[in-house]
């Protein structure tokens, strides 16, 4: 009797785990993307010069972005942001980058974020980044002055953009992960759903094809993307490359906790011929 009861209990647990796994796969995108429509701040509210951008992806989806010029700039930072919020939440980083690096900054929202149409998916985010790249080229900026920057989920978007285009100055990946399945295995070790995840964003498989100078930056106390995954992405990349572990930083406070040392690492990397 006890063995039979234990068997039934085990079956109930397995059924519950299977149901949880099925729900996770059903709502996969909702576990990856956390867009916010409302823009909480604008460059105009801060008194900043800017261009309001109406971009169009290859599949016709209309996207929104901001171009923030900086007088005397010799580089442009094309920012692929993370999976939450929208570009209004990246204005503080953009301002800090301009003050510390003296660059123009292009911020754009993926489909489904901020003022951009549609809803996000992996291929769509890749198309969105290419639309931002094309806008810079149409504006007359040579590829050699464009630095592609990706944070968190944006690291995968930025890496794909670097592979899809030619001639960019460099690629900077902040808090990159190995892949979405690897993140699922790390976050839910008790649920073997990772082989079934359809969204890939497979940085580890792609980075070996990179042909740009690479800087990987990762908070040493990152509580979202394991530090070890950032190291794996870096180690799989070809030269030239640099790695900077940000002492004391977690996932969303990298440049704040990193302070001057964070910006110095970026300046030194961008100054390398």
C-alpha cells in the first residue's frame, strides 16, 4: 500500500511538472520579452538635441527611435537594448556614454516596445537592428564609425547585426548569455524544458564567426545572466577581443557600480587601432 501511494504521489508530481513545462513553452515569448509601451522620458524633456526616427524593418514593421548627436563626435554607438522597458529607460546610459565617450548615440525600440509596431520575436529583433543600421548609412555615416553595443538580450541582437553587416568599428557585448536554452536550463534546472525552447539567440554558436574587435563586459555579481556564460561567449570568440569583469556589479547596475573604471575600459578598447 505504501509503495502504491508513493507511486501515485510521484505520478502527481511528474504530471504537475509536465503541466508547468507545457505552460512555460506555451507562453515562451512572455517569459523572454517584457516590453513597455509608455515612454517615461524623452530627450526633449531633458533639453537634448535629437532626431525622432521613424524606421521601417524589412518586413514593413514601423519602428521608433532617437538619434542623439554629440558635437565633435567621431563614433556612433548603436544600442541594442535589453528585454525590458523601452528606449526611454536607456536615456541615462546614453547621456553617460556621451559624457564619457563623446559619441553620438542611436537608440531604437524593437517591435512591440515603446512606439514601435508589432510584437517581438527573435527574427523580428534582428530585422529591427538592421533597420537602425540602414538609417545610419542613409544618413551618410560610414560603417567604420559605428560601434554596435548590445546589453543582455540585446547582446544577441547586436552580435547578429555584426554578422549581418560589414565594416563596423567594433562590437561591445554587455552581460551576454550563451543562449536562451542555456538560460532556461540555468533558471529552471528542475524542469528539462531547455531542449524544447524555440527561441534560440545562440550567442555561443555564432560568436566564432565574428570578424570585428570584441569587448565583453559582465558584472561579477550578475544575478540574472551567470558570469560564467559571459566568459564562455568571450572564450569562443576569435581575436581581437577583450574581457572586463565589472567588480561588484549585478545585471542592471553595470555602469553605475563600475564607475570610472567601466568607462575607462570602454575608452581604451575604442582607442585601440
